C-alpha cells in the first residue's frame, strides 16, 4: 500500500475518534516522520508506541488522544504480527510459571529505585490511590491504605500476608497503625532490599518469593497490584494457594486492575517494554477462578481514580527528570511518559478498571460492613 493510501486510511480511522493529523487541538497527532503510517499498519500498537519512543510523532495531550482512540475502539483496527505472536505465546506457554515469574521483577521493578523514589508518594505505593476525599497523591495513597485496612477489619496482633509487597509501604502502614505482624513477599530483589530498610524495627518480614512457594497460616491476606502478573492459566491455582494460607475465619483483599472482557494476552508494547507476561483479568475470569474456594463479601470499583494517580506519577517523574536522567536516556523518558499517559487514557476511556475485592472462606457470620 502506498504512502498516500496509508495516510488516507489512517486519517479516515482517526475521524471516528475526532482526531486529526497535524491538527491544532491538544489531542491531535503531530507527525514527524512520514514512515509512521506504514510502521503502525505493519506493527499495530507495538509500532505506534515504538514510533513515539523514537520521536516519529507527538501529541500535546497524549492521554486524551489515547482515551479518544479507545473510546472509538480504534485499537481493534490495529491487529499485527506482534499481537498474533503475543497471543500464540500466551496460549501455548504458561508465561507466568514459577520459572518465569521473576522476569517482571528484573525487567520492571529492578530498573532503579531512584526512579520510583522520585515518582511515587513518600510510602512508595505503586498502585491506584483513592481520591474520594484526597487532594494530593500523598493523601490518596494514605486513604487507599487505610481503606484497605478497614475492609480487612484488622486487629492488633493479627498475622498478615502481603502478596506483592513492593517497597513495603502497605506492610509498614498496617504494622504502625493497626499493630499487626506482616510477612511481605516480592519477586524483586531491589524492592526487597529497600523494603527491609523501610520496615526495620517493625514486626515485618520481607521475603523474595513467588506466591506458590509460601507456607504457613495467616489471619488476613492482602494483594495489591500483583494479580496482573498471575496469568489466566494460573488464576485458579492462585486462589487455591491463598485459600490454603488463610485462616478459616480470615479475610482476603484483592486489589487489581481489571479488563472489561476476558483476555488471554497483553498488549505487545506493554509486554515488550513495561510488564512482560502481564495480563488484565476480567470480572468473569476472577469470579470463576475463586468459585469453590471463597465467598464474595465486597466488590468495589474505582477505576477513574487511576487516571488521577497516573497523571500525578507523570508530573513527579518529569519534575525529577533533571535529577535522575544520568541513569536513563531520552528514549527511556519517552517510553516511560508513553506508558504513564497511555495508561491514564485507558482508564479515562473506561477500557481498564480498578477493583478491590474482599473474600472470605466460609462467609462471615455477621454482616460485613462495606467501608468506602
């Protein structure tokens, strides 16, 4: 297909999202390299993201551009060989097997604590904040942690497991404010090292472990922003493992990004550059996976809050760039900005959701109160 035909085809598609090429509105695409059209036509979303990293196009408001593209479902028009390979790999392999589980730790979480220290709030919470009453990222993450604790009905002296504990922010908040003992696990050595430092002199143990390697018994279990790495072939076993670890009268809170429809693969660009082997579960996939193991006590959706959280991270990252750029190049900066802003756009379009789900093993004998 010629350059002229590719450009006309692209412009026709973009009109469905009210997006123009080289237009004057913040969400219009400014083309810097005419080879962009062929790159996107051949490589789909992978080519679109890589072209942005290489400076082939820009948009003043990239988040709003992505939101409009997704609302118009234009992402469905950009199927590519990369997507077919990602889909086939997910079907043929267990991409989140115990052997592969640590790949995302090396690829994403071990790239440098300096980046996350500067981008996140003071507790280094790398998940959606709760903006119901918050005005700042610091307040939103504090409110999310306290909401989580109240949903779990934490009591002094209880033993809590934090699956995917990150840099220890949630574990520390629980120990300091609710008097519980916490075991936190992560697949990132960099996270574990800093988490141990952050949680010193508290009743907190941080382990570098996959969830399938755990043994023991816990009064409460929490998992925030980790289920996206489990993979659809392992959902059932994940809940089976949590059920074995949880006390009979315990509560389990799962905090996860969700998809509107069942998926068995991730976006090729996200898979290559951000979260290798990641996958967003649907409500149907989650509920069918915990059937026979748990009773649903509460399902809370606040996906739009992730839009605000991601924009706060974007502002913090770019404000800090002059201090951290010696460790990264400009292509990384464009990649990271694309990740944050495109993700914000996907939540704004309601393509992605954010759920907190509370489960019990036998059903609570008294009415469960639904903190909000």
